């Protein structure tokens, strides 16, 4: 590969992750001279990909010029799927939504037309987009289940006849490059690139949703395991409760710790006339609204809701304790749609870690809440997946990398 292409690629990635850098800083990152770096920067400016962004603070003398990616250079189409709800957004290079996030109800487990509906939904968003389709680098899709990245197949949901590729199908329907990955790994990617795990080479990201997912960063790389199936945190056999999990096994973490379990227990307690702020509001029959009712009530101090979240957090903490003994990461980030209410989640989770972990092993491990906004972490991860994949694997398709 032409060396100039490699340098351009490195500069684009650095600006994507760091936002603004000087020529001197970029020259250090690509290990090339300042004159050569400046020449490449000017080429990228002429192509309309980057721009000058003012001056850095100077310690004396002439302040250095900062460079950044042009906000209108390229866009991505990001898709965040869970078992029930799919969200789609066209995002700019700074993870901002070009239009309001579109929401579609697609039941992955029960709807045999899920894949067709997904393709239709994506095309409908592209059709109403105010930007030229040519500016959209590709489609990034995060979804639950066992994702075989090599074949582009979801072995849990969205199954195709004879293992046909989801990636190929959506690409054929949309005429765009498509990239897929497990939802929790994309949440971890978002946290690692833009969130609380950004400066940590070793971290675990807990994705609190309808199940409990896990994304792992090891030595600065998202870890997927041998087949890409690593991180099935929900299915650690942790309880002797005789409860059947969706995976077909008994006593998985998911049977006692998930947002679905939270809502099931809330409904049971309300039937027993336990006093609660949510009595008149729950259930509504809308799964997302019901979840928000409990989370909002917990933040406001409703005892029933607080107790439910605390119990789930403690159970998650028991599972995290096992992982800490195995991985010894720098930090644990609690993320995902359920990660709201720091003062509720963290104390119970930390209590479980304190009770079940060897102190010396975890004394330097930080446990923190996400700085990203709920389900938007997956959208950001899906967008980053497109950017990383196009820069790394599809250079010829990027006009500004052509030599």
C-alpha cells in the first residue's frame, strides 16, 4: 500500500477520535516530519475533508494551528437494535444526529419479516435525508445475539435461509456498504473511543438492557474471542433458582438481573399492593415506557423502584466479581439503556464487588457510570464501526485516500 495512503489514514483516524490536533501533534502520531505532515494536511484540505480550526493555546511564541475534520465531509447511518425496538439515525463525523432518531418496533424473536422490515426502514430514512446519499460512508448495525462477523450472520436473530449473509442482503437492498456487530461490543467501542473507557487500555463495559451484555477492551482492542461470541455475560450460571433462561439453560444471570426482570418484579409487587409512586403509571403495555417509568421513579426516590434497581445492581455486581478475578481491568463502565441513576446503581454494584472480590485484586479498578446517553451509546458505536471499517478495510472507496 502507498505510504501516503497510510499517513492519510492515520491522520483521519486521529482527528476522528481526538477532534482537534496540531500539525506537530499529528507528526508525532504518524512518526513523520512536520513538513511531510503539513503537506498531507494541505492535500486533505484541498479535498474538502479537513479544515483549520483556530489556534491552540501557546506557551509563548506563535500559537500552532489546529486541524479538524469537516463536519459536512461524510456521514454514517447508524442502526441500534434490541429484541423489540430498532433506532436509526444519520450521524455526522462528530456523532451528532442529522435528523431526529427514528424508532421502529421490530420484534426480532417473533417477526419472521424482521430483516425485510429493517431494510425498508433504512431505505425510508435515506429517502428523507437532506444530504446526498453519496456522502453516507456506510451502514453500521448493532444487534443482539451471536454474530458471526466472518459470514455476516446472526445465529440468534434475523436468520437467513442456509446461513445467507445479513450484510449482503441489506447491502443489496440499500446499495451501500454494511457492517454489523454485537450490540454490547458496539457499546464498548463507543465507550472506548468517546466515553468513560477512552483512556483505558483494559476495560469492561456492562450493557444494561433487556439482558445484561458485556463488551471487553483488551490491550486497546475490542475483544470478540475466537468466534466473535465473547461477552455473553447474561448467561453466566450464577443462580440456583430453577428459572429457565432464553438460552435454554437454568439460573443464568439474566434470570435475576435485567430490565425485563425489573419490570416483571415490579408488576408482581404492585399486584401485592406494595406502595409505590408508579402504581397509577405501570404497566402501560409499552415496554419502553414501562421501563422508563421505573427508572424515572427510582431517580426520584420511589422505594419500590430503588429496591428493584439495587437488587439488580447487586446481582450484576456478583457477576462482575467473577470477571474481575479473571480479567483485572483498569475500569468497569456501566452503560446501556438502563444505566441511569448513578447513586442507585453504583453503591449496590460496588457492595457486591466488595463482598465477593479479593481486595488486592480490585483495589485499582475503577467502577464508573457512562457519560453517554442510554441507547445512544450503541448508535455511536455503530457509527464508529463504519468509520473504522471504511478507513481500515475499504480505502479505495474513500475518495480522499485515493492516490
